[in-house]
C-alpha cells in the first residue's frame, strides 16, 4: 500500500494473511508491499513468532507446523500452490507409462496426482482419498485405494489393514510427501498414523521419491521415518538453499529442482 503506513495491528494481520496464502514470507517483499522498513518488518515477524503464528528463517518466516496442520485439507491445498505444482510436475516427469506407483497423502501428493494424469496405463496404490478420486477418473489407470481407518481431516487411510494390503504389491516408485528432510537426522513426519505406511511403501517400491518444498528442508517432524540414505530422489523447489541441497547431495540423494 504505497504512500500509506499501516497501523501495527493492521500490518501484522496483513502479514498473517500473506503467510496463510503463500506458506512463507520474505522481509524484502513485505517491506515493499506494506510500505514499512525492513527493521519494522523484522520486528513484526519476531513478535508474531513469539505469539506462535510463524517460525523465523533467514530473510523471512514460514508457517509453524502446528498452524499448518490445523487447517483443513482444502484450505492447505491453496497454500504455496504454485510451488507445489512445480514440484509435482517435476516428480511426474520421472514416471513412465505403464509404471506402478505407491502414493501416500498430502497436498503435494494431490498436485502430483493431477500431473500424473498426463501418463497412460499407470497402476496406482494409495492411502490418499483425494489422490484416488483424482486419478480414478482416468480410464487407462488402475487405481487401488487402501482401505482402513480414516483420518477425515487430512483425507487418508491408515492402520493395520492398510499395511496388510500394501504387502500384496510391488511398485516401481513410492512417491511420498513428508514433513521434514534433514541431511543429518533423516526423514520425518508429523502424523503418527502414517509412519508405518510410509515405511511399508518404501519397502515395497524399487525407488523412493520424496516430494517436499524448501520449507521442509533441514526441518525435523515429530516422528522419524527413515535415514536420509534410504531415499533415492528428492524433488523440491528451485528456491531451496544451495547449502542445504549440497549437504543432501553429499548423502548421495539425487536432487531434482522444480
């Protein structure tokens, strides 16, 4: 809002709106958009972090995991959608017609499902309700939705029934959306219900592809899934910190930037 300075409460409310929309904010961009000095914006971000609205990172801030996952799936699907679509498109390019794929749940998985519709004759096994519905509309696809207990908020199935069904299948790829990728501490998630599902999908696939935006790099979720070396490829967005990418490549993970 050039030429007009906002009151502190109005400015901070606007920062939260932008953060909810984009999933992350940059000091430089907020300074320009809100007509405030970088020092003022940094002070706002520090205050909002103390109140639990966000987590500070170099040059800006990202949503806290708690705030992110309290959103309904449809709301979260809108957050950082452009970045997720780029990651999804890059992941889909790794797949060939006729492949068998295991998919877990998450908004980036949903966008990957949309991109996979460019292919033909795929066999897809998933515990994601939204991915199954999206992919089930393609006549040449064979889609299997794993039955089990339902997490209605995040639209996925889980439990022993899901694990027993997964044992029946072998796949070319497991494409997994997770909550934390750290070179030293490994792959992690916030969902206790999905840990065993993700591990089983990795076990049943020839290759594991992790899809995660740069906000999840060097982050640790609540629950450990596997060591970093167990992952074959990581697909993330091109804005990722080069030093973080370097550390992950040193773990012999192939990195694709979308």
